[in-house]
C-alpha cells in the first residue's frame, strides 16, 4: 500500500515537468496567440532578407492523364515548397512547441508557378502553411494543370508519352530565388484509366528570360498506354496476313490471286478501323506502317503472279541474252518448267524465265514478310 502513494507522486511530478512541452502544442488558443504575436510586425509583402533565397521543391503526383484528341497532358499533384525566413524564428523552449500552422495568406510566399501550362489552376492562399522554430516554412499547393505535348505514336498501341512540367518564378530572377529539388519519395499512384504512370523524374535548370536568367525546376512525367485489345488485334491481323501470303508463295502463280487479295483486304480493313481511333500526330505509328506494307505486299504478290503467268504464255522468240542467262543459271538452280507452263508457252525459254522470276519474287516476298514481323515484334 505504501508504494501506491509514491507511484502517484512520481506520476504527478512527471506530468508537472512534461506538461509544458506537450500542452503548448495541444493548446490551440495559446499557440494561435503566440503566432499572432510573432506576425504582429511581420511584413508579408517583403521577401526574406537572404538573397538569393533557396526554395526546395517536391512534386507529389496524384493523377496524370493524356487527352489524345487535344494533344495535352493533365496533371493533378501537390507541390511542396520549403524556404527559410529568419523573421519567423522563435525559442522552442519558451513556446513549448517547435512548429505551428498558420494561414498562408499571412506570409510571404514565392511566386512559383507552371511556366509552360496552357490551362489549369493552383490552390488559393487559404491553404495552411507550417512554421518551424528554425525559421523554415513549408507550404503545399494543389495543382491542376494542363500542358500541350507532341505525341510520339511510332510505337502505338504500346507507346509511352512524356511531358515536362516546368516550374519557375514569373517575376523574380535567379539572383533573387534559386529553385532546388529536394529528396522526396513520390507516392505510388494506381491508375485505372487508359494510361498509367511509369516514371516521374525531376531536374534543376536555368531559363533565359530576356536579359535575366531564371531558375527553373522541371519534372518529366511518363505515361504508358493501356491498349491490350489493340495490341492483340494488330498482332492477329499481321500474323494472319503474313501466313496467307506465305501460303500463297507455295501455290502455282495462277492460283495465288485469291490469297493475296484476301491478305490485302484484311490489312486494309484493319487500317480503316484503326485510323478512326488514332489521334493526329507528327510521327507515323509503326503498326500502321506495317499494315500498309502488308497491304502493298498482297497487291504486289497478285501483280507478280499475273506477270509470271503472262511471261510464261509468251509466244515470240526469246532474245539471245535471255537464253544465255538461263543457260548459266541452270547450273546453279533447276529451271526446268512444269508441264503446265509448257502447255501455255510455245517456247521453253519463256517458261523457264517465268519459273526463275517466280522464285526470285517469292523469295523477295518472304524476306519482306520476315522484316515486317521483326519490325512489329521487336
């Protein structure tokens, strides 16, 4: 029983000595009075006396989306600014608190804004700032800005678009305000739309504004398109067209036209439907280029087959150089015409020439198809 009063006495002593340290921060009325006394002679229109003033920035991206029709990127983020103002220092021991919140409109604030923004808004000055006993001031502004970008659609539908958001002072130069990017860990953002954030990188630079040099902090945001249906559709159409043209090369020339025409029709149909979903851009998408090449290959395969059949049916005497060429090449490859070609042609030389041309054209077609597959897949 005797130990209970002693324990109670120790608890009361600890509360008596420890109360000022935490009661001052928890007592909103007293803390507000202390801040009012600190800001009684504070001139919010005048910047801190230290020049150049170093402002540390950190960008916390909350959402980013791309408008393909307008070629713009919209950014929702929190811009964290920290600077040193010696007029806002106090004795933490006397106050019993080492930090205090206050309205931002009561303080001087650096006029940092997005320099390359086409539209958007930032938070008003009613957002609260946090003062520290060391004189450091922290303030967060809410950003909703839109910046125009140049679309790079070469890798569509698996393209990655990047946009740079440049922050700087619109009135002060580098000798007055110096912007730095602090060590800030970006929050993980989970996107559910057609675009996902893949990278956020920042850097400090300088910008020449007339004769003045302005300090600039820039963040580059990278977005990747989510288009699994387009990727699967483009791969299926390309593979179907390549297989049709490859199978057409195994058929005789007079039976090659239907498959070649079908391959071209499938590629052309995909182009018609895909172009309706593609925004305008400076670069030609790789998928569209491959499909256009596949469509042209199908048309050339049909035209070359018709040319081979036409050559095989010639009845005029072949020139001497053609006979000499066929004789020299017959030692390398077999040019004996088929019985069907001999029935069409009155000259075996023309039939052999048609067989040689057919082999060369089929080899060129297969090589082109392999290149198209490599370009699209790699």
